C-alpha cells in the first residue's frame, strides 16, 4: 500500500506511534521515526527495519522549532520527498483547572499543538512542490467531549481538529489531504496509570465493551495516509468503541 512512500511519524518510540510505524513499514513505506526518547526510539527502529531497512530514527524534542527544522532537512537528504506526516507525539499533565499550573498548560499545548504547527509548516513546502501529501493528526475523544482534569489536553486536541480543517481547505488544490484520528481509550503507557475503578468506569461507557489497542488506531491512520483516502480531507475519524458518536 505504501511502496515508494516516505513518512515522518512523531512520537513513534512507543504506543500508537510505534505500532503505526511498524504497520506502515510492513506495507512498504520508509519511515523516519521521531521521538525525544533515545533508547526506545532505537528499539523501535530495529523493529521497523525488519520490514523497511532504509528507515531512520531521529531524536528530537518536537517543541523545538530549530530541532524540527534540522530533522526535516535530514529527512529530505535521506528520503528526497516526504509523502506522509503523522503528528502523533502527545503528553498529558492533568489537573483540575483551579489548581492547574501555567507550566502544565504550556507544556501540554506546546507538545500537542504548537509542535504540529511548526512541523506541518516545515513539511508543507516540499509537499506542495510535489503536489502530493497526506497529513494525519492524532487528536482525542477528549477534544470533542472534554474531561474533568484535562482542560489543557482537551484544548490542545480540540485545537488540532480546527487546525486540521483549516489546513485541509488551504492545501486541497495541491493534492494534499489533512485529517485527524480521534482515539478513545487505548491501552498504552498513557492509560497504564488508570486505577481499576477508573478503568471499570470507562469500560461501562464503551458500547463495544473493551479498551482499544494501538493497532486499532494505527489501522485508521494507515487508511487516511493511503491513496485510497484521496477523497477524504478535513475529517476526524473516531476510533473509540462507540463511546462518543458525533
Ligand atoms: P505514549 O506515551 O506511548 O507515546 C507518546 C509518544 O510521544 C512517545 O513516543 C514520546 O516519546 C512522544 N513524545 C512526547 N513528548 C515529546 C516531545 N517533547 N518530543 C518528541 N516526542 C515526544 O502515548 P500514546 O497513547 O501512544 O499517545 C500517542 C498519541 O495518541 C498522543 O497524541 C495522545 O494524546 C493520543 N491519544 C492517546 C489515547 C490513549 O488512550 N492512549 C487516547 C487519545 C489520544
């Protein structure tokens, strides 16, 4: 499905990003894995290279525009074109709004939203020249529903949806699509910390009766990044077991 295609995937050292990188590599893409975790990213690269030997890893903090610019230069040198960008890196720093520190707000907005502006802007120029591109941004069900203790996270994830729709309108004439995937509760490091009671409460709200797996989200990302999705842009694909139906 992705033969001769190249993809940058942020946050690909673990969870959804890593599973997406492996799945895309299995389908023939060359991947540039990007993360701020030096050891984990090399482990992920080793797995990806089993299917896509020319793939590379780049350690970068996505909040640094300079670092991202360097990374995009590296991707250009290694791969020539960049066909697919998956903005997946994300963090949570939960707190009730009255107690939320400015740093908790800033950190979450900076990783989850500002970085997407930086990196998309950097990758867009070569995509526009090539008149081809697939941009997939990883939002969250929380961006649609809100969640107590997650005003910062919900704002960043809702912001991504508005950003993506505006971008989709701007770049459509150049053969570039931009879409979001909005996962519900997915079993990854991000949700590992949930107490058994919280987990039960969440499960009771999921009609399909199970917490999702990273592969469920990866499947949706792969579809939106594929040629088959050429007529879909500005959309948000919900992968949440039915817990939220827009
Ligand atoms: P994860 O913690 O396993 O992965 C997060 C990834 O982001 C890691 O690779 C980490 O290195 C990277 N990252 C974080 N800060 C970074 C920075 N400053 N610079 C570079 N890389 C950075 O979590 P996950 O569950 O796989 O999350 C992936 C995405 O899915 C996130 O955007 C998250 O908000 C979203 N999401 C997850 C769930 C869920 O239930 N797990 C639900 C909805 C949305």
